C-alpha cells in the first residue's frame, strides 16, 4: 500500500473521531437531561366509539328508486296517517306510515314522521331505526344536528354514552395535535374529559399531547390514570414502558404507606401514587362506617295504642334507641382499612406477585388454609357509579 495514502486515511479517521465524539456526547447529555427525547413516542388514538346510527344499516336506503305510482301512494298513506294521528288513532297512523315506508323507503318525510310517532308510542328501538334512516337520507338537513341528538338520547336513555360535545372536543383535539398546536390539543382533550366523564382515550391523548408540549409531569399523571382505569388496555405494556421513560417510578416508604393507611382509610394508596385505589378504599370504609353510625332502631313503650303506628309524644313512657349495625359496620370499615393498608404497604415495596387486577377489580391472594387446598382471595372492586354508586367488597373462596 502507498505510504502516503495510508497516512492520509489515518488522518481522516482521526479527524472523524474528533468531529463525531462531541456530537455523540451532546446527544447522550440530551437524552439524560430530557428522558422524553429518548422515549418512544406513543401514537394518538383517533377512533371515536360508534354513534347510535354508525353501527346500523338503515333499512331500504340502498334500494332502488321507487316508481312514481308507489311514491304517490306513499304520499297518500302518509296524509291519511297524519289525519289518524290528529284523531288520536296512534296505532292506525303507525300502520299507515309503515306501509308508506315500504312503498317509498327513500322518503325522508315518511321516515321522520314515522320515527316521531313511534317514539311517542314508546317503541324506542323502531323509532331509532327510522331516525337513522332519515339521517342517512338527509345528512345535511337543517334539523340534522337536533335529530342526531334525539337519536343519541333514544339509544342511551340513561345518559351514560359520550355526548356530542365530548365527541366534538375529541375531534378538535386530534386536529390541533396534527397541526402541531399541542397546548391547544390538551385544552380540547381536557374538555372531552369533562364532557365525557372520565373518558380513557381522552386522558391518553391528553398525555400524548402533554409529552409533545414538554409537560412530562402532567403527561405521567394522565398515563397513570389511563392505566388504573383501563387495566385491560391492549397497549398497556407500551404505555407503562413510556411512563417509565418519562417519569421513573418513585420510591415510597412501605412503613409510611402502612401507617398512613391504618390511620386514614386509603391514605396509604394516595401516598404511594395510586389515587384511584385510595379513593375506593376511602369510599367503601366511609360507607360502612356511615351505615354503622346512622342506622338506628327505636323502640317505644306507649301508654295508649299508637295511632297510625305513631305514639303521641305525651304518651311515651319509655324510648330506647339502639344501633344494630354499629359493630358489624365498624368491623367492616376496620377490615377494609386494614386490607387497604396492607395493599398500600405491598404497593410501596414494588410489584407483588400475589396482587393482581382483573376486570377493574383488585384481587389479593391470601395464604392457603389447611391441607385441603382451600385458597381464599380478597377482591375489592368498584360498583357502577352512575347506576347505583358505591363499591363492593367481595371475599372469594376457591378450591
């Protein structure tokens, strides 16, 4: 090899090393100083839950154009149905309008009229189908927004589904995120959370937006809430990995978690960074104590026969007030408090193979009893807050 070429190559390698070394050190320093730069970005969730009409195919909309005679007959039947409704013959009006809809399934006027009269008759499912057919025929009608709201109310009479305001805010958040307006996106997703009553995907998207905006602490709180309220999430491992990168798991003192959990129900969970479980322990223990203290049984010795089951005050000889649920209620509250403190202690120590989450419930495997393989487990899970409220405490025994 030519000595001059070898010397030139050696000089080039040394120059490249001297040039690249500062750059590599700079990249490493940035990753250490800003962990989120080294974290793998999470994708935004863009899909909305289907609306009441998105999952159903309106009957007759895709059929061919009816003949002119069928259209005229459908119009005549619709007119007779209006007269029948005015005269109070609701069933007759429904029969006539259904015949008209079969003759002319593309008539939006017949669909809407039939939907309203079915709704008045209490046939919500059939009315919803006709409203969806009307919206499929007239998606840009002046009353389309009002009709969609009416369809959503029919599909969700309890008001537990996502509201149009929540859906709109979510879509606006996605649009702002795509435009790089991350602060604006977080505001839209916050509004979707308020309108959607703890919507998991909105919390997740706000966390992703917070990361892009450089607010890793706020993002970590949203991701933690997403993981706690959505234990069966398909992307749970990815979110956990991302959470560890942007916010390393803090170290908690197990003794403090146990002590605070014994002093105040759920406080150990609040201390160890699990507020959802802390609120669950606090609410169940508080409910048990409240029932124990407020439930009373009054026995009265009356000098005369009570009138309507009530003894007049001047005729009361003796009155005894007892609280029959005081001991079991307080014992239940104490048991929940102790169990919550133990869970807080184990949670502060780190992952515990005996502690698991199934379907939103927290399950704790207890030591085996006897030699017969009897394995008890304590399961603490939330009830439906919108329907009945409160929580349930279940003791399972498995063989």
